[in-house]
C-alpha cells in the first residue's frame, strides 16, 4: 500500500523534527559542556572500561558532539546513532546501574529517540537522500 503524498510529507517532517530536536538536545545538554570544559571534565569523567580518562572523554565527545551534528544534517544518520546508543547504554547499565527510572529518564528518552532514528532512518529531508547507493540508507 502506497502512502499518500501528505502522509509521506508528515512522516519525513516528523523524522526531521526528531533528528533535529534529539541531536540538538544531546549536543546542548551533554556534548558542548564536555567540549567547552574539557579540562574539568577530564578530572570528573567516569572510566568504566579503564581506557584512561582522556580516551574516554574523547569518545564521549565524539558520541555527543560529532554524531549529533551528523544526525542533525542527516548524513550517515543511522551509523551515527550507534555510538550514541552505546554511550547511553554504558551510562545507564554500567556507570549508573543504581539509578531509578526517574533518575535516568533523560537517558531513557534519548535512548528511545536515537533507537527510533536507527530503525526509521533520517527521512527524505536529509543529506543521506542525496548520497548514492548503499550510503543512502546508512
């Protein structure tokens, strides 16, 4: 069954809104504070896999700054969801397993947003739509 043009447009606008709001929210609340206050973050970041604070922070900045920017513009959006989902999983299940649902609600909501984008893709209003072949669906 084919979607009507107005249904397809609503679907793509919904994915655009989800991409932009989720990416900008993650970037503003977590990514930019880590990037702009790097030296203090280096002293306080959790290092659950014992890779060293510097590498852990660099990977967190990648997941919370670079990946949201890619998602916002819709470039390799599905692929960019993976580091974010990994980081959220580590935060919720490894670093803060004692958190109640209420304490971790921001993380759970972000997990829902980026899992939805991973499943649904970035939509028609994304740079991915202009890429050739298999890259269009990544």
